[in-house]
C-alpha cells in the first residue's frame, strides 16, 4: 500500500510558516495546487487550520527539508515509516473458531426461521458460512437436517447482538409493511363501520316517534269517548 501524507493541508500550513520551501515544492509534497499554497501564505485560505509538524509525525526529516531549501527543483520525499502496518485483508465471511463450527447449522436454521427477511449474504456474514450451506438448510436438504435445532447465534457466540440488529435493520429497509392478515387480525368491512354509532340513535328516534303516535291515538280515542258521553247525557236530559 502506497504511503500517504497525513493531513496535507495542515502540513502545508506548517511548511509555509516554518520553512523557505517554494510554493511548488510544498504543493507537490502535499498534493495541492500551487495557487492554493499561495493562498495559504497570503492568509486567504486555511485560516482556521492549525499547522501540523511533519517532522514530529515522522513523515519528513529536517535533512530532507534543508536539502529542498537549497535546491528549488528538489522534490520532497516522505520518510520511511518506523512501523509497518499490515495491509487489511479482503473482507470475507466471518471467521468461526473450530470449537463452534458444529453449531453453525443450528444458528443458520434459527436465522432462517426467525428472520426470513435476511439475505443469504447477510446470514453468511453473521455466522461465517457459505450460500450453498444456507440453501441446503433452507430447503431441508442438509445431510444433518433431521437433527438440527434452531439456536440463537448470539447465544452461541457466533455473532454479537449489535451485528444481528444491524443486519435485520438493513434487510427491513424498503420492505412493505405487514398486512392485517399477516398480523393475524381482520378488519371489519366498511359497510359495518360507516354507520357506527348511528344505529342506536336511529332506533331511539323511531321508538320516540312510535310513542308519540301512540300517545296521539290514545288522546284521540279519549276525546271521542268524551264527546260520546256528552251526547248521551244530552239525550238523557231530554
């Protein structure tokens, strides 16, 4: 891996303030444009950036700076690091200790059953397995399928709860919301809910109207009886 300068702009600020290097030399070393280095020297750029001493960080030596100050055409070179950092390996399936590899099929079965939204690549990252193994367990064609028992990979120590939650959250993004049937609930039809609360009101009104009608009939009947009695009394007087 090619060595890179740390904080190039802050390094340029320090070189402008503490050396007699040309703008081109500083620009070449810090991977900046000469006009940008000139703007730093004029105070028009990087005003809030504190200079970083490349000598203190081991990226440049005092002898290298003095050599460049004497020769305007000399190009500064990064110092060799005292400690070699190994290159990061290509990220692949999670490594699983030998003692826990026998538990991976049980963990895969648990993930397939409890988190069907997870993709094979996500399951592979969590427990360090292959897509073919996941497919065999999903389709019950694994050689030991009859003896598998779903077991939480977090409990088994194959992955952390944080990693599992992150993968589940990624898989849930963009997924449609569960329907009422999936949740085990049923919605009432609109025809039953449109007049909710009005049925009792209408029946009460109808009962009141019926009572009013009955009362009118009773009073009418009483009036007719009263008039009949008055007629009878008049006939008796004659």
